C-alpha cells in the first residue's frame, strides 16, 4: 500500500476510534455512574487512545 493511502486511512481509523472511545467515556461519566464511577474508565480510555495514536504514528508516519 502506498504511503499516502496508509496515512489517510490510518488517520481516519484512529480518529474514529478515539472519537468513539471519548464519547463512550463522556457518556459513562455524565450518566448514572457519575464522575467518580466513570473515572476508571476515563483513565483506561485515555491510555487506549494514546496507544492507538502511537500505533498510527509507528505504522503510518514513521519512515523505516
């Protein structure tokens, strides 16, 4: 796959994943669980999004 296609598809996929995980975290934190109940999931969501962004950078952006 060419560099440009990998970059665009990876960026779209990583963006959709982070938006979904962020929305899910916001929904849990503002809903029945409240901030205290949603905080552990929020921390996990931040770590997962960070790993997804690092994987995008490692696979698509960094020149090997």
